[in-house]
C-alpha cells in the first residue's frame, strides 16, 4: 500500500505544483499587462525596448505614472523568487491533506487510539488505501501520527463530526468509514453525517452503550456497531476457570445474497484467499467443518484472517 500511496502522493503533489505555476503565470501576466498600460498612459509607446528599459530600471521616473510603472517592474522581477518560495513552502501537513482530498475507493478511519492505530496498521498491511482523521492535538501528542504525516500518508487534522472535515477526507468517494473514538456521542454524530453525505458508504462504528448500538443500526446510520465489551466478555469469564489464548484475526463473515463466494467449497476459498476456515455456521446454527463444505447464502464463515489477506476477500462476500 505504501508504494501505491507514494505514487498517488507524487501525482497529487505534481498537480499542486502545476496549479501553483499556473497561478504564478496568471499573476505575472496581470503585472505585465499593468506595466504596458502604465507605459502607454505615461505617453510612451509600449514597445519591447520600453518594457525592457523599465524591467532593467534604466528609466528615471519623471512623474507618478512612471514611478508606479517602476514599482510594477520591481514586482515583476520579484515574482519568480516569490513563486518558488510559495511552491516550496508546502508543509507535510498540507501534503497529507492534499492527498486526502483526492482519494477515492478508500477507507476513512477516525481516531488513532489503541483501536484506531491497529486498524490503520491492518489496512496498511492489507494494501487497502485509507485516510486517517485525527484531532489537531493528536498530531502534537502522538509521534506515530506525526510519523504517518512525514511518510506521506493521507491524514486530515480536524473534527470528524464536521462535514467540512469529512469532505476533506473525500468521504463522498470512500467505500467505508471506521470510527474508533471512545465517545458514543461523537461516533453517532459522525456516522449520521457521513451516511447522509454518502448513502452508499459502509459505516462501522465503535459503541460502548449497547442500546445506542441498536439505535445506530436501526436508524441506518451504521452498518456495523461493535461494543468492544460485548466482544470480549466471554474471554474474561473463561479466564476465571482456565488459561485462555485470544486468537488474533478470528473473523466471522456473513454470506449475503448474490455473493460470488456462494457455491464454492471451503478448500477453494482457502486456496484462493489464503485464509483458514475453521467452520461454516448454517442459518439454523449448525456448524459444518471440512474442506468439502459448500458455502451457501445466509452462512457465516468462521475463519482466521491475517490483515494481509483482507483485500483478497473484499470481492467475494
């Protein structure tokens, strides 16, 4: 993913430079037009020799119009230097924002705490393009966020509950939004606004209050609302009785109508994607195991998925 983002980043920076050059050229053309007009207004013919005389400061101003023409000539001489300084003055934060504003078919991730940082790393390992939204103070406090900006990854500094911030992250062209902030109110507001801006957006949000999670799902503001407490409580209970081993990458995936994976055998899916299928749960709750189990609509695939294999699954479910 890093190579893809670097190529995108270089293209966006090139476009930025071209826009700056175009702006500088327009500014220079206006100054030249003004100089020619002032020369003509002073009573002289605005010939090439007259223009060069002003640009080389060979004309001693005799009146206010000629003095003004001399001043414009000074600005023209300074324009290239000012233009180069303006082009080179773009900061890493501006570069990160510029890339974010031109992203498409990407995932927007809100927050860079314990959960958000892991989601970002998983996306990067999987080669899935993403934009990170964090509050400006996080870029000051967290070295990892500053490092992402230095590396040229697309990062937006702002409040994810504001439409302007979501728009900077190209939310209208995103395929998914992952909200990892530990604030249910903020998460619901961001989910609602993002969904209104992009109705086709898949929204996954972190919710502590299970009642609010139900509200988010019923309202349509979120496609998935996960309570981290609900996801891990069984591990804590089991740990009271025996040693437990949390299994990283354990994922259960629903097979919806029309999914390309329907009709495939478990062994075919494993060979094509590189995941490990532990079992297939049928709609009636039965667990079927084995390489020859056929995957059908309504099944739930229980599997171990390494982050690098996520992208291989995206077109199957």
